C-alpha cells in the first residue's frame, strides 16, 4: 500500500478514499484491549474503524459453517466474525474493509487473506474488501508515523491485559475494580483517537494512580503468576483460550500473557537479520532504524508510567535474549512463533512465573513443535542454561527436576476432561514452585 492511503472501488465501480465515512473498517477481535486500541488508532487517522466484540459461540458456529473445520481456529473465528458482521450489523450503502494482517513462514496465517477473498467471491458478497499489512516488512505499509501510534496501542493494551488479570485474581472487590478499569480504558481510547502522545501520557499516569489505589487481598509481589504463551491469536482471545485467565484467577493465579509487542519486535528482528524477503533502500533502512529508536523510547516511557500500578514489569522486551534462550533447541532461521514460545517459556519460568501454559489452535504445527521441545527442555538444566551464574535461581531449583508446564490445543470447544485434570495437577505443581520462589526470594 505504500505510505499513503489506498482507495476502495465499490461493486458499482465508484472509487472512494479510505477516509470516506461510507467506508467502514472492521477489526476482528483478538482480545478486547488490543482490538479496541487498534480501532481507535485507525479512527485517529481519520478512518471509520470499528472493533468487533470478542468472539462468542454464534461467531464460532458461523465460522464452522463456512469452513471445512480442518482450518485452524483463528481462521474459523475471523471468518465467523466477518460473516456475523455482514449478516447482523452492516448497513446498506456502506463499504466494508476487513482488516486482516498477513505473513509468511511455517504457518497457515499467510493463507487467511487468500481464503477470505475467495470466500467473498464464492458467496458473491458485494462491497467487501480486505486490507492487509504484512510481517515481511514489519507492518510498515502505512509509514512510520502510523506504525508508531499502533505501537503505543499495543504496549498499553498488553499492559492492561496483565492489569486485568491481576485484578481478577487479587482484588478485594473484583466487580468494582473491573468497573474502574473499564472506565479508565474508555478515557485512554479517547486519547488514542486524538493521536497525541503527551495527553495520552497524562491519561496513563492518572489511570495508574487510580488503579494503584485498588485494594488487593495480597501484596502483588507475592501473587503466584502463570505465563500464558503460544499462538498469538488463541492466547489473547477469550473464547479460544476457554477463559483460562478467569479460571486461573479463581484458583488464585494471575496470568501474564505473552505480549503482542513481542511479535512486533520479533518481526523487526527478522528484518534486521535478513531472515525475510524484505529488500530496503538506504532511505528505508534509515527510517527503519529511526523507527526502532522511537519505539524503544515510547515502550520505556509507557511501561515506566504503568509500572506505578505495581502490576506491570518495567523492563523492556528483549527479543534477542528470548531467541538466544531458544537457540539450543530450534534454529533462528525457522522464523515463526515456535522459537518465541520456546524462548519465552524458558525466560519466564522461575524468573517471573511459577508455571507456563502454551496454548494454540488444534493441529498448529509451530505450537506442536514448541510443545515437543518444551516437554524436554522445561527442567532444571534447561532453565539454568538461560542464566547459569544466578545463585538465587540455583537455590530455587536445587530440589526440582521438571518445571510446571502444560500444553493445550484449542478448537473453540470446552476443554476435554483430560485437559481439565492436567490443569488441576499443573496448578498444584505451580503453587509448590511459587512457595519455593518466595522462600528463596526472602
């Protein structure tokens, strides 16, 4: 698409700019916070953008009815989202542009856009188009200014996801606390729509101060946390993960979900290392370097503000370290989520989390690859290899062989009994490790 906005050609042959109010951009849900933040950033660019509500059983049913059900769950749900909106929400005379990012590598993700374009043609749906940005050039299709504002939204939404999880597990009055969070989120969305960083920064500071005053059952630093890793869509979508965050909260665990920002930084890493087919001119390379510097500054600033809640880690994401922790088990030349799942699991366990759950769609090849590796690597030796000189780590692992790890595949249906049983066992093991971590930390 270049650095400018594309036009949309209607079924009648009329050409409309993307900013025409009749052009509706629909963002499929990948968790409430990320989807709403992205839609708000689009609106700040002058576009008529809407965040689709989180997927439910109706969306899943429509998706299954229009696929062979052999496709992976994210494709089924995003297909259901599109058709659900067309059937129930789209107004006559509007042109619908469905935002569907794409990529390459050992994943079916690159075929989503192709499948949906074929679906629209096959069903002869008028006035529907797909709009994609690709991971091949680190989603640079609309230029650095737009990408940086999307980055603000991603960093904030990742943090809000973790704050919500801590509130669910630890707030004295969960209902009142979630109400405060929702009200503050609406104010933050308003700042994303304006597109200026200084007012957003001010609002985030106000939000952090208010959330900090929410009464908790236990000190935040003493709460057991579970790292939720795996395929990016399934780990962020409530229906896909079968509301795992809420289930773990009922058991007293806060969930730290691997951030979307991790994937964005990883795509930058791939471009840096020449592991994608992205050829840049000298000017494009310079712009890429400048963009990364601005991204790092904004990440540091946003996390610094939101860390005042006590629920957000202030440390910047270090994708290079994550990849390095996975390199003994998987080649960095095999680009995709598998290396991130392996590296993040080994990075987080004991250091920040007392257990790791890797979740992905049923039949997902990258997820099965990472599961096979982690079933062997999630032990004392695997963790110590990430930081062999850490005395506290050695003390915590002195009497532990295998670390709490659970792999789950989801097709959108309730988890089978065997998974529920494994989850119970996993939680018991995670609680034991948490107690050891507290003793060593003290």
